[in-house]
């Protein structure tokens, strides 16, 4: 009986572990990230728009598959994110485990790491609200932080070159922490439990021309799960 109950207990713990590990997914919906533009709104087999033709084509030339774009909500890792991990090869995908299930010395890029003339959104410096869509795994209870980095003032966008961490400021321009599950603990973070959205209020530093914002949603130490999005913007 003891062995049977122990087995049941271990099975339950394993189920709980995988339940917390596997079922949370998210990306930045607004301002629209690369995933929002090319993954949510436009898919490789959807001729409803041309804005993603270049990223789609360029990704195929480096050996990617069209089916990969359907994992727009699954750009994730289980670590402490950019503030701790400094060695990832790819920026927008952060060497995502979805594309690199085992450690490798030459990690594969996600589709959103592909050099291309990505769709942009016109914004201004100052207050901005970033909206995360976490419909595909609405983990509100262990959400802990949101971190945002931006390219340096002297950055020049090149549609033929991979983004590099040297393109970005070393420190985040927005780093918002909260008590996991308690959205009243930080007035800059709010949750819409019905729509499965989380909004983060930030102040974007002064920039001109075209830039890229790197965004990260982090869960607490129970998983240290992180999700990432790149947002291409043009400052008015």
C-alpha cells in the first residue's frame, strides 16, 4: 500500500511539474511584435497580405520550414533571461528551446531572428503600454517580471544582417517586477483575466529613426520560464 501510494504521489508530482512547464505561451501583441505581424496576422499559406513575404522567403533560404511560423507563441526558454544569461547567439528567439530542444554549440534561429525588412510600427518616445497575449497558457499566478531593452541611439537597421546583442543597450529601459500573482503589487502591470492579456506601462527613451525593442516576460523560480518578442519601430 505504501509503495502504491508513493507511486501515485510521484506520478502526481510529475504531472504537476509538466503541467507548469509545458502550458504557458505568450508574445507581444501591441505594439505588434514580429510574431504578431508574421505568425498571428499573416501566415505562410495566407495570401491576405504581403508584409511578411520577405521574412518568409529569407527563412526558407537558411533552411527553415514554413510550419515553424505557427509556433509564434512558443519562443521560450527556462532560465533567468537576459539579465543573467549573456551568451545566446540569437536575439529575438534567445536560442529558444522550441527550436533547440538540446544544448548545441550552434543553436538554430527562430523565424523571427531572420534578417529581413520587417514590418514596423510608428511610435514616440515616452509612455508606452506593451500588451502581452498569453492566451496560449494564461499563467497569471507565477508571473514575476517584464523586461524591455532597446537598440542603442547610434543603431542602424540592416535588413541583411542578424541582430546582435551589441546593437542593444546593456541595461533594460523598462524592468517591472511584481509579487507573483499579485497584480496590485505594481501599478505599472495590469492583467485582463478574461482576454488573457497583461499590460505593462513603460517609458521609452529618446530615439530617432528605426529601432528594435526586445521584450521578455518572466515567470518565477518554479519554472524560470521566459518568453520573448522583438518589436520593430520607427520613431516619429
